C-alpha cells in the first residue's frame, strides 16, 4: 500500500510538473508566427511580403523586417509536405537548404497523432490524485489527533421496542399553497377542524421553508410562535395556533368564523412574507432590470447571444491560446487588456479565418481600422444606407457613442456611421478573417443590452455577416466571450498552471513534502500501533513507576480514596455500607469495621502515609459496592 | 375559569410584592398547592424561602408554622405527643407544629430519618398517628420543605422514595442585580420582612377558596393524546441510559394535576403540551436516580429531563 501510494505521489508530481515539452501547441508555435517574428525564417518566401511592411507600424513583425532588409541569417525552412497551403501560384518552388544541425524537429500537425488531449487528460488525472492525496492527508491528521481527545460518554435515549420511529416533525410536507387550498376547500365543505389543521400546516411549512422556523417533533406550536421575530407574523400564527388548540385540546367544535379566521391568518402569513420577499428584493430586481445581469453586463451579453442560437462560452484560457475551436471571439477591451503576445495570436487567428468582434481601441493591432477618435456627446449613429435595407436593427446609445474610427472609410465596410467620417462600427477584412470593431465598447455592456435594438444588433450582426457577406462562420457559430468576468477567472492552460497562477503550487508541494517526511518517520498512516523497542518499553515502565511513586509521596492515593469513599458514604450512608458489606459475605463485625474505615477515609484526605492500605480499601470498596 | 385566572394572578402579584425576583418559585409553589401537593425548595441560605412560605400563607389566609429541622429533632417534636396533665390526671395530646395548613420544614435533610419519616407520612396521608390515635390534619395541608444544596456535612439526604412525595422540586437561586437593588431600596424605604402587615399584604382567598380553586382546576379538559404524552415523557425516564431508576406513576399524576392548574391559571379550559413542558423540570427532576457513572460525569437530572423533552414528539399535528 505504501509503495503504491508513493508511486502515485511520484507519478503525480512528475506528470504535473509544468514543462515546456508538455505544453500544448499554441499559435506562437505556428509557422506564420515564426515567419513574422523570427529573423531569417522562411527567407526564400519573404520577398513578396516585404511591401506590406511599409504600411504596418514599425514595431510589427521585427523578424520579417530584418529578413527583408537582408540583415538576418537565413534559417532553413521546414519541409513543406503539403500540410501548409501554398502561398501563391507563381511562387518559385522552394529548395530546401541543407540542415547541418537542426534542433529537435517539431512534429507536423497534419502527420502526428494528436496526443494533446491525452496529455491534458493525464494532467487532470494527476491533479485529481494530488487533491485526493491532500484530502486523505487532512483526514488522517484529523483522525489521528481527534482520536486522542477524550470524549465524554454520549448518552442517547433508547426507544422502547414497541414505539415506532418518530419522524422529524409533524407538519405535513405538502407545499403550503396546496395546504392552504385544501384548507379553503375543507372550510367550504364545513370540515372546520380539518380546515384549521391545514391552515396550521400551511403556515408552519411556509415559515419553515422560508427559514423563519426550525421544525422539530419536540417543539410545540406556542414555541414556534415565540421564536418568530416579526410581530405581525407572530400575531397571525398565534391566531392559527389558538384555533388549533381550541379544536385539538379544547375538544370544541369550531364554527365557520373561527376556522375562516385561522385560514385568513395563514393567508396573511404566506402573502405577507411573499410580499416582503418581493419588496425586499425589488430594488435589486429593479436594479436587475436596469442593469439586468450585473454592473458589467457580461452575463447579459452571454444570454443574449445564447438566445440568438450561438454556442456561447467564456474565454477562460489566455487569448494567446486561441485556436480554430473558436469561430468568433467577442473581446471587450474595457475589461480585458491583451498583451502583445495575445494580440499577435489574435491577429494570426483572425488571418486564419476567425471573426473578432472587438469593443474599444484595437487600431494598434489592426491599423486597417484607422484612427480612433473621441466623439462629442450626443452624437447619433445610424446604419449605412446599404444596411438600412437589411433587418439589422440600429443600436442606440443614450448619450451617443463615445468614439469612432475616422480613417479608411472608402475601402472598409462601415456598419454604423455618424457625422463626418465617423465609423462607430466598422468591419475590416484581415487575412481570411474579419475584424468587427465597435468603437464604443458600451454596446457590449448590459446597460446597453436592455435596449431591444441593441440586443437585436448584437445578436444579428454575426448572422448578417455570415449570410450576406460570407464571413467564415459555421452554423452554429461557436462564440467565446473575452470580457471582464472571463478575465477575472484564472485562465490557465492546465490545472497545474492554474495552481501556479494562484501561487499555490509551492504550498501544495510543501504539504506533500511534509506528508512524505512524516509518513517515512511514522509509517503510513502516521504509524500503525507498534510495540516500542525493548529499551523504550523499559524506559516507559520506569516512567510509570516514578510517576506512581510521586503520586504516593504527594498523598494522592489518600485524596482519591477520600473522594471515592465520600461518594459511597453519601449514597449509601454508614448503614447502607454495612448492609452491602454483609451482603458481600462479611460478618457483622467485619462490616462494621469496613463501614467505619470508609467513613474515616471519607473525612481524612490529607494523610500522607500508607498508600498500600489506601489501595486495598479502594479495591475492597469497589468489590463490595459492585455487588 | 376567569375567576380562577383572576385569583391566581392576584395571589401571584401579592406574593411577588414581598418576594422579589422569584416569580417562578411563587408560580410553581402556588400550582403545587392548588394541585394538592407539596414542594421541596432548594437554594442557598438567605434568598427568602421562609418569607415565601409566610407570605403565601398570609395571602391565602391560612395558618402557618415553621419547623427548623435539626439532627436532634424527634418525631414527637413534629407531630406532637401525649403529655401527662397532673391536674386532669390524664395524658393530653399536645399537637405539634405539623397541625397547620402551611408548614415550612426548614432544612429537612438535617433531621434523622425517623423524624423525616414522620413528616413524610403526614404529607402523604394527611393524618398523624400518635400512640395509636389518628388525627386528621387541617385542610388544606401544604408542606414547603427546604434543602440547602451546599452543606452536606451532618445531613441525612432524603431517600428517593420519600422525595417522590413532593410534587415539585423548585430550585431558587440568587436574585439578579437589578432585583437586588430594588430589594435594597425597599429596605431603605422601611420594608421589614418580619412585619407583613406593614407591607399591606391582602388576603386573597381563604381555605375554602383554595378548595374551590382546586375543584375548578380539576375540571380542565385533558385530551387523551396529552395523557399519552405525559405517560411517554415519564416512561422515557425509565429507559434512559443515564438513569438507574426512573420516575414512578406518581410523577405522571403530579404532571397531570399540575398541568390542569397551570392551564386554568392561564385562563384555558384545556391543557396544551406547553403546560407539560413548563412543568416537566420541577415535577420530574427529583423523581429519578442517575447511574453512578452519569453522576460522576456531571450529568444532572435536569439535563436528562431536557433530553427527554427534546426526544419525545409533541402531540398535536396532522400528517399530510
């Protein structure tokens, strides 16, 4: 068992180590990323692309710039086996440069068996094992120390054999509304007794379900009344309880007035508390309707897109790991700040066919969008003439959009325009994909989505693009939301990375280390009961003798005898002790002597001699009294 | 029943004017008296046990006597005895202090068993036999016995069989500070516990009135389920693992009678389970014996009673 567990521990540690070799392939490993960033890479193919760099910001694709400038050492390219699409029809065929010493070859995606899922699964399994080990460790510690605490004997009442098992409480389990309805029916039928009992059940069940009462079979109705905090509810329940008492204990026949009063009181309890719940929650409810799903509106966006039939998930993993499992990404730059790495990955993903809907200023990464300028307050945005003919709704901002993209209107597709060269929502083709840029990210927020037009706009936008403009989106479209809520999650590529992000990994490793240390020292689980070695046993015995001698010197035996004797003198009295002694077989004289000795011992607790005598008397007293 | 409630509350109020902060003891004492039983008061010295008895007897308009039990007290000191009268040349019976209506038996555990037995016989039979002659005690006859829980030196604890004769055992503690301040203010204003006349205590009822109250209380309805509840509660004390000897049927009877009085005091013509829950502790706490190991662990009879109350289902609901 120990060996198995140690093996699992080692396996778990090993397999959960975060290593570069086990990390999933990301876009950074992609060939196109290397083409852009690594100087000299794909030098033979770079020439047609160099002209594009003139338009791009100077810090874009530094590697490619060096290659175009001719200052970089050409890096031999990896053989193209047909997996990567050809770059152009008139491109000269590539000749492979000789590879003197190449680094470990990265497996081609198309040829290799995709084991990343298995790796992820193994990591999850390892993480679960680690968690299970920690839990077992904690459990063992609690058991080990807990078992050494002396607990008093718990006396529990035994039920007599002929009594049935009692249920927890005697209030019917049926919902309070049903009971109330049944009570009204009983009242109508003239069964007043049943009516008040049902009214009682409805009231108590409702109050218990709402957490105002704790029902128990040993509690009386009056105790329930007394335990209520609210005066009005207490008054109403009192009325119900009184009617029940009159019927159940008073043996009186109820009249219609009394029964109706009880039902009315029960109704007041149910309705009043329901209203209280509504009123208490209504400011929140109003807030909910105004902001519907919370101050940052992420859940509103989620629900809206889901309602429109998209497959929506939160983007919890880093943006840099985005892949073709995501068709469209909605990025709210007011809540998420992508790093350079993230932007690079996003660009690559878009170029490969992704649709990015970004709220905020993304012109840094996508300069094709133009300049990002603020607008005056009250600016009104409208659909372009072309789109007015479609079903797309015109979104609205209460105070007008805050920003717009000002350049490049001629070649890009504008969705929402306003004023002079102001494109509030703009679409730009980037590679095979599309960037839909919303200048004012508030359109993605909940406060905006309360307006039906905005909801429709966001929901229909992707469909419009897909259907009319050929955006590369499948049906259903897999949409991920990268908003503030998602950013607040500890996005990690693996469970161990998540642990590392939370800085818990050192803690977990320390815990496991100490567990290992203690288990080696004490054995698993912290030492089964073993006989100590002979030498240790002797030392223990000597210790006990020394302790006992010390007790004897302190007269502790006399004190113990005095307490024990006093107990029996109190219970039985002198005469009782005599009787007991005679019943135990002592003669009358012996019984008298015994009783006298016990009485004397009870009175004198400060003697310091004769522990042997004390022990003998204790034994005798024990023997006589247990008979 | 309004008459009962009114008289009961007036008696409580009158006694409460003198004995501050002991409303429970007054209430339970009154309940036991009307139910026809006796009570055992346990509390430290100086908290007003004697004053309670005296005030109660004054308010009820009945005779009051007090016996201070000591180790040398003889049975004849309690019951009285025949004394030779030289003039009449015959033995004349001199009644002892037991011939009264409210008797305060102070520190009953100080007297030897023979003397205790004499009193306890009188309590149960309402009569005294001296030299073969039986004499009936006056009605009502109510004994309020006291015990000091602290001193155990030179005491003769009442045997369990005798304790059972007390309808209730009421624990009295020290008053709260607020009450004690009021008490001191009263003394400053001239209150004298020895002179109840000066306080202006009214006599609310007389001996016949107490009999009438008892009769009224006996008319309070007790549902069969309540009777079952009483029997279940008392029965649970018999098979509780911490109990060596459970309560006897006398306990059930005591619970029933006291519950009726309590219900009447609250103006009801019927007993509810709450009455039994309120009375369970004073009625049951002295009626059963704990196992020695339970005693050594600090379990008390009150905790056993509490455990039983929490364990037994209260009647009165209807299942769906």
